[in-house]
């Protein structure tokens, strides 16, 4: 039984270091798109849950999508039998294409604040989950899609196909005129190393599967058709570890960085608002969105 104690700014922390925003928990749970399609599909098999992102066409992270994933994680954690979660996508070509840029371009300032708070919360919920999270990466994971992967305890990615485009992963925000937030950029630096990470953030580098496993951005690569099978095998390995030992070890590595975001959360929101609302940033976003339309 985890004791829950009060923490500053509406944040509560349980004794295993897991952080929750009570204001978001009290808000209405959003699980479906406007067409009624569930944004996140949850399946539980004994002590392993599979959360499948399901926002067509590419699981872009809107305000509602961030909330839906957070809610799904929190609800899954309530089942004390569940110890491992596989994070997957309904769309084999993409884990997530990253932030929904329509949230950033000519935004309503009030919604922009709520959106970024929901993205912070998603990071806290996923990176700080008591569950061992296995990333089943069948396709592309750029920008905030890479954030989802980085938050996982173990990452399995589809290898490049014999023909056609290989799946790509990385923080490529610089290429469309924005920058990864500190909590995400620093996670990338911790994962692939300072010098390589600095260059990758500055250049907006995307890595194919073989490059990603070589630098430690993912843990292993397998053919596309084997990603889910291998993810379930790895999930069973993680599920066999006594949970108190596993969670304590995880928090030993992660709690410091979770606390840093909690303590600077309001400042991070304000910095993000000022940055996104900057005239030059808005211009770059507009140009990038126009370029995407021309590619369709």
C-alpha cells in the first residue's frame, strides 16, 4: 500500500515517487475522438497490459490525446495485478508523429496552457509509472513520438525493411523552428550521450532503426512482424521481477528528474507559451504546416 502525501502546486506524490496532478485527474476523462473512436485501446492479459494509441492518422498528440494516454496509464495502474505495460500503435507506420502542431499554430492562449500542462503530465505519468513500460515501435517516432519511446523502460523497434522507407526516430523539433523542452532534451542527452545528443538536438536528427540501436536510442530491433511478439516476451521478463525492487530501482534512476519538472512546472509552461507565441516561431510553424499540405 502506497501512502499518498501532499506536494506543492496541486501535485501529489506516492511513496514510490510516482507523481500525479490531481487537477487533471478530476477533469472529465476523454477517451474518444469526435467520431467516437477510442483514442487509446487498453487490453489486459494477466499481469501485462497493452495500451494501443488509436488517433488516426498518426497519433498526433493533441490536448485530448495527451489526456487520454495519461488517463489510460492511471487507470491501468489501479489494477495492482498489472506490472508491465506495452505501449503500441494501431498504425504500423507510426508510433506517434509528435505534437499536434495545430495546438501550437495561432493557438488560443488558454487552451495552449492546458495543452502544455497535459503534455507535461503525460511525461510524468509515463516516465514515472510504477509499471515497466515496453515500447513496441513498429514505425516512425519523431519529436514527441520519440518522447513516448524515451519514457519507456525498454524499447523494441522494427528494423528497416528490405525495400521502402525505414522507420525513423529522434527529436527533430529544430527542423520546424521549435525546440524540445528541457525535460525532454535532457532525457535525450542522458540516453545517447552529451556530444551526440547536443548535435542531434541542434540539427533535428532522425535515426533509422539500425542507427538508433547502435547509439542506444532503442534497445533492440526485430523485423516488423515480430515487434509485438518480442515485446510480449520482454514484458514477461520484466513481470518476473519482484515489483517493489523493480520500482525502487526505477525511481533511483528517475525520481530526481521527475522532481525537477514538478518543481519548475509553472516556469516551463510560461517559457513554452512565450516561445510558441513568438512571431518568428509562429511564422516558422505556418511555413512548416504549408509544406506538409503540399506533400499530401
